[in-house]
């Protein structure tokens, strides 16, 4: 047995509460030891030496190196003690705080058992329930649609549809989003993530000079209020972009520091090397190497109060449903803890989504964000669909490894995306292969978490790196591939299935195909993706309740091509780059 691979950490992603008296426990072991039987031995903490229970744990996830055993328990007493019993090759081992041992003294277990000392309700990460069935749509506002034709358009310096430069302004605005709400609702969108709306000199607005003012190019505060109201009437939620890591050099407080140096009351709001600002030399910390975006000192309590009040102001004034946090991993943990408490007081259902491109577990333990933009999912999809570095087995292992980074509640709320304003367009990355696009979107919908579609994906928009990924939406329908558009609508509608909102997940390789299996109550939904160059056969056990609910590039029922799709008793044949989603109602 590979003892070096065995890992369990109490009160962590390996042991966490998902409800008032509900606990999930995980044990990591080497895949070499898959033949081992693992049991959880547990009891109420103060009864452990007297009476204990024992339950078998099963492998629920496998990555490249490890198998992850998992069990979910409903507790009578939330003071919980436990250890693991491992049976391999006829030998019994115990795993406790003392590591792996051949014997265990239960009478003195209070020294070295694992424990969840107590489940305090304010420590349990609560799922924002509307995220379970949400379908997000990210809009880069300047390039989506211009609705206000009466505004001052003197700033517009490109024709709609021209390729943008870093300095291009196309004219998109909040009124344009309002006018396209019907379009978005019909597409199947239930939440919008908007890039920043606040006053800025740039087209992207990530260098904010006035956090209390909507940029006039986009509209007014009243326009945002109207957008939220009309969106809510259509069942669409609104998430705004919070840029709290840095600001514009034209922010009033930074301008005061430029003028007064160390004598400015705002001097400590920024991170300056010296006693005055030198813009040319850039003697202050900033975003990346952009001297026009000075970094805010979010460890400073005055800065914290200033930014938290900004967030509270817009929540109270407009009724928005959440915040996406820009460059959130460079901001103080202390600030995000304060931020969460304050915004959740205003609206407990407000979602907090960090922009962390890497493993963000330190931020995702229930005291800071709800989730992050899941760029690890993006990278896996690029490696599988675009680069073809992964086969189905490697893709399944990577997706499982990513899931094991987080608590279950976080995985439910992860914002899964194929691309964004900060990446190349996924459609371009896959060589404009529409079969791959649809298969990747099928995975995004069936996978656990919240899908986010970057504007224009539904019409196969192309684009390279910023600013090319920020092209104008082409509203000329004759340019659209309506078959792809309709298939994407069909895929987005699957998110209404309860099993895709609440179901457990199992990600595997089957016959060279990627398989994602979701189960909830008596219903299962399974996605197969054929990333190979050959047609693959899917064989089913006989059932009268299996039916295809969405597919592309499949050949079915070679013997009975006219058989209705609500009963699958013959094999399916899935062509190269195709996918199929099958639903089964068990016990019906």
C-alpha cells in the first residue's frame, strides 16, 4: 500500500458540512491501491471509546494519480469523531492523526482520532440556490449593441463590425442590453455578467475613475436600475464587475496623492515607493505593468470601507444579484472577509464570483467568495477539444482533479466557461469546428456548476487575443448558422433538468469516449463525447425509459431507423466529434 499517497485533512475540502447536520468526508489514496476496501469508523465524539459505527466508502473520483473515496452522513450529533479502516490483501490498517498504523487503541481514541468538533451554522457555506439552474451570458458592453441613438456619439471611432484595436469605441450601451433582453430570454439565458459599467476613460472600463457614476458612454444609474428591473421581470439576474484591486490614475484620491505627495490623506490608500508619485517612473504598485492603473492598498481599513460602501451603494440602489471580482486573488483576504459579510447582509442570495485563474481553495472555504470563474475548466476543454493533448481518460482525470480542489457547494456554483473577454475565442481555438463547439457546450451544460456563455458564442463568433476577442456582435441574422444556434438553445434548455442542478457527478472514460453521468433521485442524465476520429458504439442495458434529449453527429438504431426516440434498446453509434445526451427515469 502506498502510504505516501494517503491524505485526509479535517475541517477542509476533505471534511466539510453541507447542511445543518450533514457532513461529507473524503479520503485520498493511490490509484495503485484501487483494490483496497475503505471503511469509515465513527461516533459522537464523547461516545467514541464506547460505541462506534462502520460504513463502507466508495471511490467517487479518480485523477491521474489518486482515487478519492467519499461518503455523506446525516448526523444525530454534530460533535463528530472518526478514523478510517483500510483492508488490503487480507490485512487491516487504520488511518488516524497518527498516520497509517497496523493497530489502533480505541480506548484512547480521544488522543488521535480525526474530528469535526462542532458544526457551527455560520461556518457552513450556503449554496446560492439560483446558481443551480442559472445560465450566464457575459457581455462586453461596448461591443454588444447600441440602443441609445440620442446620446453623444463623438467618442465612437470605429464602424460596427470593424476589427477593434485597444483604443476602439463601438457604442454599445446599457440601453442596447435592455433592448436585447427578449433575445437573451429566448436563447435560454437566466443571468448576465456585465464587464464594468462605471466611469472610465477606456473601452473596457477596468480603470475606474468614479465608482459612483455610470459611464456616460453606457448610460446612467437610472438605466442600470431599469435594466435590473426589466431583467428580473424576465427571470434574468444581473451580476456586475467589481474592480477593487486597482483603479484609474484619474481617481480623485490618486490625483490628490499626485498633487500633495505624502501630505495627502490618501497617501496610504496606495502602495508608493517614496514620498511622492512619479507617474513616468511608475514608482507605485499597479495592475500588471500598467502605470495608469494604480493598485489600491486593500489592507488599509479606510480603503476597505470605501470599497465596501461602493458595493453596498450599488446593491441598494439597483437591486443587482451579485459581483464578479476582478483580479481578486491579488486583494487582501481580510478585505474579502469583510466584503462578504457586508454584501450578504444586504442580500444573502447575492453571488460572489472571484476572478482566480488557479486553485482558489484559500478563498473558497465559506468566508470569502462563493465560487470563481473556472478557468481550470477552460484549460481542460482547450487541451481536449482544441489542442487534442488529452484523450478521454486524461480529460476525465483532469476534470475529477479539478473537482477535488473544492467543497461540494463551491463546485455547484463554479462559473464554467469556454472563453471570456480575457482569452482567445474558443471557436477560433478549435479551428472553427462547429461539431467541437457543440460538444464542448454540451459538456459545459451537463458538468456540475453554472455555465457561462461569452456573448456571440451562439453565432460562432471568432477572435484571437484581446482586443480581437472583443469584436462587435453581428446582429445580421443572415450571417448566422441557424442550425448551430438552435442546437445551442436546445443545450441551454437542458439546465432546467433538476438532475443537472442537484445531481451527483461521475466522470469517466468509456470505450474511448468521455462520459459524464449525473444522478438525482430516480433520474439520470449521461453525456457521451466522442473526441476520437472513429465512430464509437454505445451499448445500453435494456430499458423502456431511456431517451435521447440532445445529440449531434450520432447514428442510432441501424436496425430500426424509424423507431421512436423515447425508447432505446439498440446500440447508438456516435460519430467523430459528436455527442449524445441520454436521460433515464429509473424505477418508473
